[in-house]
C-alpha cells in the first residue's frame, strides 16, 4: 500500500500532469464512471482538449482485449474533430485508454509501474472493467501524431498502443 506521502510526489505528478490523490484506488472513481463529471474546467493539452458531448462529430468504437491490442490501432482525424470514443473491454482483465504524446505516455507508464494503485482521472483517460463500455469525448484541435495506450502495468510494455494522426483541415 502506498502512503499519502508517496502520492504527493509533486515532481512526478508535474512531469505528466496528473492530479494525485491522497489515497490509493484504481483509475477514476464513482464521479467519473459511466459519463460522470471529468475535468470541470478543461485544460488545453498538446494533443487537444476535452470535448463537448453535444458537439461530437464522430463516434469511434475501440475494442480492448486480452491480446493487449486496440482495434483499431490507427486513426486518421482532422483538426477540429470532436470524437466520442466508445471503449469496449472484451477481455477478462481491466484495460484503459489514455490519450497523449508518446513522451507523456512513457512517463505515465513508468509512474504507474511505481504506483500501480494511483488514483487519477482526466478527460483524456478511461478505465474500463471487463465487459464494460466507457466513453472519452475529445477534441483534436492541433495537428500532429498522438497516441493512446493502456497503462495498466505490463500492457503498455506489451504494445497496447494506438496512433492518431491529426491533419490540418487544408491537408489530407
């Protein structure tokens, strides 16, 4: 069990931009389950910003399974797309989807290995129990190559990573 002192490691939290709580729990809580409130005031990230569910222009189903892969594993979007990701866990293990840049995901994965019971929940991540469906609503308002990954210990390292390419409205 990790003490609250371990969870208040400000340097590690600032490195990946995660708010760390003073008690141990799996990703998320009752407030974020099944469409609950996330990020009361959305923060612009390098890879976009929390989206308005009423303005979702696309719904993309993503399947997570115990083969430690996402289906689909690559996505092509345009700047300004607000996507409703419908995440289906068809496996028997817990999986998650966290959107970010590869350096952020790598740092977050390392922190998760160190603190596997760390509690955190933001609009760009969803923790999905076996057989469940969760959603992420995200607006990709910047061009670039971004990723999504499962950061449950060992899953990222096994290659449970997807890629999002966001092109400008004029491009592609």
